[in-house]
């Protein structure tokens, strides 16, 4: 690999991680189209490299969420059972789908993500009757800086949440995305968690989910370790920069920007699948 090639990998992984960091998700949903369309890497190699990038993004930003007491670690460990199983299933299914099918699935996920971002999230914070049992141990609280107090919340509909996490893990390994774009809506809609807790807990989980798939891709020889190094460097720096930029951008402008980017990438991946746009199969 040339020095120019390594530099491009650093730049693209930085941009993808920066954009993903501002949105509260990992770089994978942006990095796979970039590597495939701009650098003409085969889709499966782009997926493997993207999973490595997702691990770096999670490791770089998770400590800040833990320090802020936004991450529900106990819930994350329970949900990881389902997401890791889904990731293993995704790796097993990756050889079943032709490259064209992977491009089309990715285009559909991008379009779904854009649609999800146009919806208004309903934050559900409940203080109902005292509960007992295993699920009660997963409840928690998070600090609200506006009121200056801790806000308690309860975990709801855990079986539904586990089923959705399995699907998120499967798509994570199959498509090389961090699955945060799927986990956050699942936690909001199924588990009824506050959005800040959903985002932080998802960020904590995506690295573990991606690792389950990345190991398999590395062992199969699909991923070039020479390309993985620049990807890691750009991802760590970009993820930290994106988290900082998030505080300075107005939410409405940020939402409009990313809906536009997701739709553009969705159309591009669909065009690649049908041979109407340059990209590697």
C-alpha cells in the first residue's frame, strides 16, 4: 500500500468517524460507502475495515459517557448477549449474499436510517410502582444538568428489546455498521429509555458487537491489516472531534445535514448495485 493510499484511509475514516460522532453513532454506516465507492475496495473488505473502525470509535468515546453516568452498563451486558449472537449469525450469513445483494441491503438500511431521523423521538421517563425481579435490577437513573437532579427510569419490554438487538447485531456484522442507528431507536421504542441513556449505552455496546464480526473477518483473510492501521488512526481522532462538534451545532441543522447525507449514500449504493455508479463488487 502506498503512502497516498494510507493517507486517504486516514482521511476517510476521520471524516466518517467525525460525522458519526456528531450523530451519536459509529462510523460504519458512512465508511463502507466511502471505501467502496471512492477507493473501489471490495464490499466485504470495506465491511471488515468498517467493523475495526467501529471498535475504535466506541473505545474513544465510551469513557466520557461512563464518567457522565449516562451508560447503563448492566443493561448493556444483558443486551450484548443478543447482539453478539446476532453478529455471529451475520458473519455466518455474509457468504450467502452476493455483493449486489449486500449493496441493496445497505442502501435500504441507509434509507431507513434517514427516515428514522425525521421522526420525533419520544423520551419516556417513568416513576411507576416499585418492581421486583431481574428486570428491576436493570433500572437506573441519569443526571439531568438542567434540573440539577438524578432522573430515574425503568426498563420496559426486555424480550422485545432483546429480539431487536439480535437483528441489530446481525446487520452490524453483515453490513459493517456499528448498528447504533438501529440500537438507539430500539432502546427508545422497545425499552422506553431516555434518549441520552439510549445513545450512551448503544455507544458502549457497539464496540463489543463489532468485535464479534471483525475477528471473523480478520481470521478469514478478508481484511488487510496494512489498511487497518490507518483506519484506526483516523477513527480515534475523528470520533473525538465529532463528539466535541456535537455540542456546537444546532440540532435541527444537524438533523437536516445527516438526513441529506444518508439519502445521498443510499442512492449511490443502490446505483452501484445496478452498475450505474463506479464501485467495487
